[in-house]
C-alpha cells in the first residue's frame, strides 16, 4: 500500500497501552491524568452518558482530580472513589473487555494503513499528513493515489495540517501568511490531503461521504488579507490585514474571541471533494486545479452544516473519484465574509465512503439528522441562488411526491435559502429543507440516492 503498512486494527484505533489498567483513565504517557479515552467512551456510552463523562467540571472537580492524579491506584479503587466513579463500577468488567478488544489490535500508523472490520464501517484506513500526502492549495489529479479504498471503507485522518502546509500556527503574523499566499499564485491556502482512489468509481456514480468523527485542535485562527490582495467581501474597506488566534475551550465547546465574547464551536471540514469535471474551472496546468472554488465536485463548499453525523452525496466525474480534503474549521458563520472561518487542524477527521452506481447527479446534495440540503454554486450570487432553488424543487418533486409547482410553493414558505460563502471566487447558496415538514411515513421513504 502506498506510503505505509497494511495492518489490522479495530474501529477506534487506540495507542498501545503499557499496562493493565483497562485504559479507563488513559494512564500511559499522561502519567495518570484524567483523560477518558474517546474510542472507548464512544463505543460504551449513550450520548447523554458520554456528555456527562466529558463535563466532569460540573461535578466536584477537586475531589475527582485527587483520585485521577494519584498514580498506582488500582482500577477498583478508582471506581469506588466517588459517587461518579461508583456509577461506572457496574459496567467495569464490560468497560475493561472493550478496552482489551481495542488494545489487542494496536499497530503502527506511520502512513496510510487498513484493517478489515466486522461492523458497518468496513476497513479502517489511516492517512497521516506528511510531505507525501499533503500539497498546498490544489487538487492534483496527476499524482498517484496515496490510498485505494473500497465502497464502505472508512478513512481516518489524524493530526491534519493547518493552512499553508502547517505554517499557520499561533503567533505567526499575518504578514508571513500573506507572503506564502503571494509566493504561490493560483494556489489556495489549504493543506490538501489526497488523492484517495475509490475502487470501481466511475463517472455518473455518486460518492456518499459520511462524517463519522470531527475533532479539532485547541486553537483556531481567523484572518483577512490586506485589501490590496482583493480577497474577502469588503477588501476595499480594510486595507490592513489581521490574524486573530483564539483558544478553544472544549468543556464548554466555545472559542474565546475576547474576554467578553465566547463563540460556540461547531467543527466541520471546509473542503472535501472529488476530482472536478473537465472545463468547470480553468486549471493551473493539465489535471491540476486550485482548491479555492467549489463546484459540482463539492470541494471548498464551506458548508457549516457538515458537522459530525452529516453526509454529503457527491457526483463522480473521474475514474476512482479521487477524494481530496483539507481546510479544517472549528466554526464559521454563513457567508464567511472576511475570507476565513475559525481555521484549525483536526486531531482526527474520520469519514466513511459508500459508492452508489450510476445515479447521475449534477450537483452535490447534503443531509443532516434534521435537513436535506441542496446547493447552488456560481460566480454570480443570483445564479447560485437560482441553482439552489431549482435543485431544491427537483429534489422535492422527485423524492416527496410533489408536482414542481407545489415544490416551488413549499420552498417559498418552508425552505430557508442561506448564503454559504461569498469569498471563494465561486459563491454558494444552500437550501435547508426541514425533515419535520413530512409525515413519518413519507420522511422514511425519502432517500437521497
């Protein structure tokens, strides 16, 4: 396999653990600090219970810290340490069994790797970010695939890079970022990972991308270039550039803009797409296009609804589809008006890809637990709006047993049209179709593919 080894692992690959503690509190290199292992937490608990574990600051933090930081306690002593620990005692044996199941398959993740799974996530492939897998600001279809996957497989991207090949880091001034951008004309700022080849994918197919896990780092940056570069909605109003670095508070899921302003975070991947169709946007050279404009291949859609648990259905335009991703966001407002979201890196991005043969979509369609979302993309915002509206009408007429006239009427009274972004050369509008509009029976029958 390119750039790595092929080995076996379980769905949520842990790091090797040096002793028998059940991995309950992540002893290892953390020297006993109270870090609950995410892989076991996700498998063992409901969302409500998991939230309770992750928000232990709402309990007696000082008392709990005393137990968690005392290295050498037996697991049974830890479980009895407080009422909170007592609640876990009843599932202790199951918890340890779960930990052993994952620890028994630890392996070396030095590059793209894969493992067969006995569940719905297929084989798990790990793709690290390094000089062989990441390129600055382009979708380069002339490269050999860094990985080949089958329909149903899952790809884990640990420790992704920030913008400018990981050179966007807290403390780096805006002038340094501008110099990198100016030195690479035609390239986006994104650190693009790829391409990943999907076996048997052909033009006319649709690639379903399920966002299984999105975990950002504990910082983010929002910046605008100097007005002379002509980027951002109001470049003429702001001749000076700026970058602000924000610390992310995970217990409260907020980013501190300043002492009195805290922004709720909503992590998502700004850029994920496949090789674009020929002629959609002028290439920098044959087979190489800028990562900036989104299009029928999805790409840099900057659709903030694509959070953990959401799905994007993307038309395939080239053999193998060729998946590219980058541009990690902690949060973004619709419009993204100054040029950037709260740009960050991902501790892990995990997606599952499912291939649907010969569906012949013209544009991507997204789905969340609460909405179906159609997109419109064009340099002209009015055209983008019209495309989003026509795509929403066609979706409703095709999937919800409506005439196009009735779908037009329903869109006018119940579907919200939002400006996705106006800063990526090709502007975006997305139509939010609420699922709650439809009776349960009809809602269950509506399927994107």
